[in-house]
């Protein structure tokens, strides 16, 4: 909206202060103060008649600047003057992709506000190399990698609808790892987020149109001496970069603050309670570091960057394992009850951060706040369980067939345990493993999901504080955030006698094969195609309440989410009618996971949305599905979907889709329902709703459900920590958390002691 000179005078009174939106007339706005552009308001002021520079012309219309009409305004930093009408005209021509209006002074090109360019979407990551650039002795090298794919031009590009060509990607560039080099790196990362590093236009080198080219921020693409100007040494390079970045409006004074959620007061708990920063080290072995790629953690509810994490490389991982091996020498010597007491203290420390960590889980993973807090509570609960376990770890005394002999069975720790956890439970799964492994006398190296690195960092900070307070090496609980390369290295590493992996079945299969090749142990908790069976004598009210959370809780991203609803034909219509009504109510409460009114959050990544869309497309060839769409707006939200009319053995029904899609099937008998339950490859969780004692024992018996979790009159999700968690078949066979899962983290020895003076052989063998 544009404003009249009279409104401008009423609002500003020639003050250089920020124009406050609440002082504006409700029907209009001054440049930069409406809802779309109020960031601009502090940069414009009215010029009084005595201040008009009569010797200058307006740089846009080239007419003389004179008091009166048209009104003259000035930009507050560079003080250059221009006509208000010309400024409004310039703002109206800005591209549609800009998040808010900005002003670029037509005289000196200084940018006011936040400019967004037309750089195509892509990735920027960086790491440090253990060598120096010419001209920068004694410093390491920062290597930046940009990757952009070819695509179709949007409305912000020169030729909308035509292809653009990303030639020469990935592009690798270099900076010295000095104070000024790191300053340039931070600013360049902001410029990349604002889509200013590249642009679509004419290539300077080839003259070709519609090409992704550099956008006036020069980079060094060679790490050695070069005659092309693209290498080192170059004494003025960093200063030129800073000047070029400033010309694009990327200034040190506004570094990252406008784009990262960690700087939003709404999320002050990230800094104040969890100790996170804009950039965080993602590797810990008693000290914090990280020499791998720097990654951005994205909030799935709005697509905004929360903060950044310096991940680890293979060298960093090796440092973690070596430190953990050394820490094991101290940790294994502690009595089990003492180890249990330290784990109890970890639980207490987590309890004190329960709400803040729960909010972080919601913000970074996407599950609603109640589920985020509940997940942290799982870690607290398993710490209590592990503390009790530390005083009851059993052994056996067995009768010997030989006089004067005794048989013992003893359990000892394995050493360094590896844990690779998944995004959907970024803290609880690590807790299940680490708390039990620690009281058993092991140290732990953890690789969290690459999309939830902040949860890993914040959790490890809590653990480190407890270990430090007890004088225990921090490497008892090491962390190495990183890419799949770190995970593969863990799978191949003979120093890791047991690797616990939580994730998809295809990846888990590869992990298991790599670990088995070196005769290591693996604990696999993989996919689940879980069925909730409703028998003809079920309590329908109970079914209705249970099925909704089981199907749509965590937006369908639990390993134990109900993906198949097998209904007896006699109750099929009744249950389906109630389920549809419940879905209609729940769908109205989809939104920000931190909003206490929300019941469903987003999917975790754009890739998850794509998987949902692909599955819906596959289904639509077979049946009509309602509802079935990705929701518009920010974030990765999709509609929970009920699918009917497919056969029980359809390929899409047998495929696990990590999204809120449930297939409703009609069975004629409990025997048929059990057969359908068991026919899929996975065997994680299952549930039967019935009031028949006979059906109960059929369901839990040898010809009943073949899953690791077999429930009755409760949903497929929501396992307690006291029982062993895990599944059969393609779910992997591993068991975590309670019951006797502790046995997987220890080695068993059968010990025979002869306390006599005789030497009889077993089985009465005589060798004389």
C-alpha cells in the first residue's frame, strides 16, 4: 500500500526514529510499515524544506529535488535523498519472492531491510581441512560446497516457465579458517539463505541465458596458487567479500539474527535453559568440537532454520571411540550400584529439563508438545529402571556333576557400545540403550539422526554435566553427529562390539550385514506394518478412542503407528463411521506442535511429504481416498487419510509408509484377521480388541500374532519401558529397554571352579 504525503508527515514528523506501526492510520501505511514490510520503516524519514539538497536530482526520475511537492524523503544511513513517489514506484517493482520489502539506495546501492534474491533452491555445507591456504600459514582451510540442480524458472526469474541450467555443480570454494574467514563464512551462509549467492541470468563466461551464475559475491574456487584470480594468496580477498556482502544487505550487525528461530524470544528456552547457540559443536568426547559439515536444523512446522550444528567427520568419530575406550577403563571399575546412581542422577537432570527438552523435540522433530515431553519422560523412567537394575544384575550358581566343583554363570560388559537413533524418537531410543548399557558397565558412542542434531547436542550437554559433577570422564557418553558416513563407519568398526540401530528396514538390513561381516553384534529396531484387529465382540467405544491416536499420533511417524485396521465384518461399518467422524474432529487441530491445542503436527521433512504424495498417487489408481492432500502454507503438513476398498494383500498395503495413512480391511473371522496380521514382512506391534477370553489366548498363543509386541484392548503404540521393546522378522529381532534386554549389552561366561584336590573329567571320562 502507498501513502499520501499528508499521512507521511502525520506519521513521521521528520523524526529519524523508527516509525511505529501503532501510530499509523488503520486504512493505510507508510512505505515499509504495512504487515508485509514493516522492517523498512526505520530507514525512511521525511526531509524538511530546509534540509532538501537543491543541488542534487532524484536518482530515479532525475528531476530536481525541491521543497514541496513531490515530497522528498531520505534514507537514514547513507542520507541520500529521493522523491517519495519514486521510492514507492521502486518498491512496487520488487520480485514476488521477497519475504518483505527492502530498499536499495539507487545512489550508493546500500540495502535497507532484507533482500531476497532469485537463487534456485539448493544446499550449502562446509567443513574444515587440515591444511593451510597460501598466504594464511598456520590456519586450517574452510571448504564450502554448493549444490544446485537444474529446474524450471519461477515468477522471480527472468523467464518464468523456462528451464534454468545449473552447470558445474557441486561447486567447491575455499576460505581461510581465521577469525575474518569465519566471519565471511557466517555472512555467506546468511546470504545463501536469502538466495543471494547465485542468480539466474546470462553466464559471463559463455554468454548463455538461463544459467545459474555467481551473484556479485566472489568466491575462490582453487585452494592453491593460480594465475586465474580464483586461487590464493590474495591479501584483499576477505575484505572485498565483506564489502560485496554488505552491498547485498548482509551485514555483521544483523548476522543470522533475522533468520534463526533460536533468536526469536518465543524460543528463548533454547539458549536460556538448554545452552544452545546459533552455531553448536556436534561432537563430544569430554570436550566439544566438530570438523565435519555444518548443517542447519529445520523446524518442520514452518521450514525455518532453528540453529546450526558443526557435525563430525570420520577422524572426529575415531577420536570419540578412542576416548570412550579410555573412559571404559575407569567406568568398568566402578561397582554397578555406583554406576546406577550416576544414571539415576542423569534421570534427575533430565527431569529438571523435562519441559525445555520436550519443547525442543517438538520444534525439531515435529511431534506435539505433550508427546515431546512424554518422550523425555521415557528417558527419565528408564534411568529409574536402570538404577534398580544395577543392584539386581543376576548371575547363576549351577550344580556340577563333578565332586568338589561348582558352575557359575557371570556377565561382564562388552566395552564401547554404538547407538544410531532415528528422527522420530530422537531422545527416547538413545535413553533406552544408553541407560541400560551404562549400568552394565559399557561406555556409549551415539550418532543421532542428522535431521535432529540439536536434540542430540542438548541431551548430551545434560549428560556431560552429570558425568563431570561425578568426576567421571565425559567420553562415557560420547556424541558424534554426522552423515551416513559416520553410521557406516560404526557398522564396520571392530572396536564397537554391539551396534544398536533404529531406522528403516532397508537401511537396517545393510547395517546388520556389515556388522555380521566382522562378527559383531547388532540390535536392530526397524520398520513396522502394525495391525489393530477388532473382533466382533469388541468394545466399540474403546476401539474408537484407541484407533485415532494409534493411526494419527506423531503424524503417523511412530514405528508402532497403526497402518492396518482389520475389522470384523459385523462391526466394520460401525467402527469406520466413528473413525471418520473422529478424523474430522482431529483434522481441525492440526498445527504448530508447541500450541497446546494441536493434536497433530507436521511430517518431518519434505522427503516424507513426497513419500506421502507418492503413496496417495499409487492408491488413487485403485480406490478413491478422502481426504488425501498436502496442506498449503508453511511447514510439512498432510491430511490424515483413511483408505478403504483395497485387498489385504495389495502391494501398497504391505508397504510401510511413514505417514498418517491407514488401510481399513474387512475380515470374516478372527482366524482370517490373524492370518492377515502375520502376512506382512515386519513383525513389530499388533493389537486385538475383544471381550472373549478364548480369543485373548488364541491371539497370544503359538498360532496368534507373530509380532514382538502383542497387545489386547490397547492400541499398537505406547509401549512401557518395563517390557522389552522390539519386533520379529524384518523388524530385526532386537530388544531394548526393560525386561532382560540388558543381556544384549553384556557377554556371558560359564565358569567352572574346582575347589578339590581331584581332577575328574566331565561325563565320567577317564584319561589315564
